[in-house]
C-alpha cells in the first residue's frame, strides 16, 4: 500500500524516502556514508522548517493520520505480558476501545485507550475509534479493577468523539460517558493520560480524568471538532480551518491553558513516520509522570486528581 | 460586566408563542390557542395536550420551593474569556447581551432552599442564557452546590436543561464535566443523596456529566434528552429518527431514568423522594 501523504508533508516524505534508500545502499558501500549524512541533515532541516509553522488544522490532520500509532501500537512497544480484556459484561465488546493488563518497567498496569483501524475493514470493526456505551463500560470495569488491585492506569486518548448513533443513544451514551468520568474520579491509584492523537470532546475526556495529562506534539484536544464548530457558527463545515484556529486546541495552547502538564516531542515529521521512536519518547515522559506520583497515598492520589480538575475555570476576578 | 442580582420575571422563550398582543399563547405541541393567564396557572403546560413548554428558573422556584424562595449562592460569578473566542462578536459581548436579555449573570442559579420542609442544595439551569451551556460559571456553581450539599449533609436537587458545554470557552468548558462529576462523586462518597431532574432539552456535556448520575433520575414528560443532538444523529445514520427517539418516555423504556413526572406533580414527587432519602449521620 502506498503511504498516505498529506500535501504539506510531500517535500519531507520524498527526502525521507531517499534517505532510507541510501541507507540500504550505504550498508554495502561505505563511500556513500558522507552523502547519506548530508542528506539526513537536509531532511532534518526540511522537517524543522516545514513543521514549525503548521496551522492548527494541519496539526489535526497529522493527529488523524491513518498511519499514526494507536493504543495497541504503544501497548506492543511499551508493555510486556500484555493481556487484552474484552467486554462490558452488560451488552458486548466494543472494538473502538482497548482495555488490558500489561507490565510497564516491571510493574503491572491497566491500560485503556481508543483504538482506530488501520484499513477500511478494521475501521468498520473499530468504528473509526468512536465508542459506543459498551466501550465506556468496559473501561469502567478496567478502572475499577485497577483500583481494587492497586495498579496504575495509563490511558491513550484518540477519538473523533463518542459515536452519535441510534443504538448508542438507546444504550445510554450519556450515562456511559458520565460513568467513566465518575470511575476515573474515584480511583485511588496513579492515573496518567496521554492525548496521542485526536481528543474529541466528552468521548475523549472520558479517558482523561488523570493525575497527569500529556499530549503528543501534534495531538489536539477540543470541546467540539472544528468541522462541528464551523457548522454551528457559519453553517459551513468547510470553514473548519478557521474554527480550528479559534478553538485553541493544539498542544502549545493546551499547555498554556494548563489543560496538559507536558508536551511530548514527536519524531521528525510526526509519530507516523517512526512508531518506535514515538513510543521511546512517550516512554520517557510516561515513566517520569508515573514516578512523580509514587510518593502519594491512595487517598492523596484521588485528592490530587480532584484538585487538578476542580481548578479549571475562567472567572472574572 | 454587571447585571442585576434579581432578574426580572421573564416569560423567556414563551414570547415566541404570543398572539393577540400577548393575551393568548399557542401551544407548540398541538397548536391550540389558550389565554396567556391559563398557561400561567398551568406553569406553561398545555391544558389540551399536556405539552410542557420551557419554564424559567424563577417560575420553577415558585413551582417547587417552600415560600417560592431560596438563599442564592455565588450570584457574583461571571465568566472570563479563557480562549479569547470570537465569532461575529467577541465572547464577552455575547455574555453581556445574554445578561441584558435574561437579567441573569449566567446559565444557572443555585442556593439553599426548603422543599416540603426538607433543607436542600438547589440548582436550576437557565436555558435562555446561551442555551443553558456549561462554561466556567455553571461548572463552578454546580461543583460548589455538591460541595455544600456534602458539608451540610443536605440532599442536592439539580434541575438541568442545557445544550451542552459552552463552545466559546473551548477546552476549558470541557473540563467542567470532569469538575462537576468529581464533586458529585464526593457527594456520593459522603452518602448524601442527589436527585437529578432533567428538563427539555438536556444534551451534550451536561447530559454526559451530572444529569445521569443522580441517585434518582427524574425527567419531565416529552423532554429531549441525549448525548448527541437529533440532527447530528440524522446526519450520521443518514435517515429519519424513530418517533419519540431521545424523549423522556424513551429513556424510561431504556432504563435510563427512574421517573417521568408531569410538572404539576413534580413538587409532590420530589417531596416524597426526599422523605425517603435522608442523609445518614456523618460516619
């Protein structure tokens, strides 16, 4: 399958392809090493220039990139002894949400995240990462299990939003999201959430009531999609780029507003160009965030989380 | 920004139904026309078809609370402009206009009240103020309502009607969902009851935070209640929605609310519930 390339990525992707070809050749011909180094330097420079001035909508396009690493890609790279858990014990198993147990730096943890599909078939099965109520209820099972066993919780947020459909409403989408928010509020274990892609509204927040919230460099987090915002404001979804500017949804905005605690740098051109390197960088930030919570008692962890979210609000002094 | 502390009595959204210079009102349910004073005595419920029209927080006070009064909390709170949002007009101007139109500072009123002799922490959303949307002020007042209910060990009764999170406050408004739910969960841990009353419409971020987390969930008849709005769902599924979809009775059928109570019986139903749900002494 040819790689999916966004228009503004083209110059970088072309150079990156040549670098990879030259690497293969240079392995058999040391005379090419000098040229390889020059080309690598040029590629890095192009990436720095091209990605420094991206618009919010372009960043969102990277966050939505179909080759971006998803929850299971991070789980495979960060965890040992991974066991995926299935089902909400009420209705079914929602493939748009992944929950499981794994060993992270020697310590058992519970992982919950949204899961998009890599191709059309998988996206049909995973509903493009848009959960139904049973997805949130599976997550609540995992959160409560973590609480009882004293296991830290790591979440990976990446969804356009909770699914707006008939069956989702019949089975109580509102109650399911609220239930997930409530469960995350209650647990007495460390919780670290990472916005790894698109953080779409309440369906994203349902996995992000954490002691520490990280965002990847091109991750976005917003109360409404720019398309939805533009449709409301101007009855014109095509004005989404303008809405994206106004919503302040990119990583630097989120850091400035205190919504996230840290922005995790991505590999040149974005996490989709190098899943392994993206996971290594996230690993460093995640392990530091977890370590920073080690000294807190179970009660203090719940209090810390309450205070973190209790403080959000902009009131006239 | 300033606003009077006591909003003037307002017929709010009902003005659109006025006929004959305000002497008559048309029912939005069955189009029957009745004298305005008839709708006043029925609290805007159509005597012909039972359709429940929107009612202002001032009139819910009269409908529900002993002596129709409460001791208001946090009346001074006003939203700032966290993401400097502007669409056609800057957000602070939108707020100022809504304050002028409604006489209220934001989309909720809260306070200590008595209902059938029971002390309660009471709140009521104001849909006429930017669609009852939850921004920093609503989030803060709801969180404080639950915190005060917990410390005073008095039940929380919250009447909700809202289009959801307030878009103009961006991601900060989304965080209000986690903030209000966190406060509600502390009330649960304190074993103090919360009766959630859903008025129409209750959707989006308010539906997906406190509305369904009542120890008892009550809805008014025919109220539109759900996560996604019907137009969004229609666009997703590419077709018409079934009759009665996302209405209170649909939620009762699907196990999402305990009671659907006509407005005329709401006070009696709440009194009965509060009689059973007396907070036990603090552990």
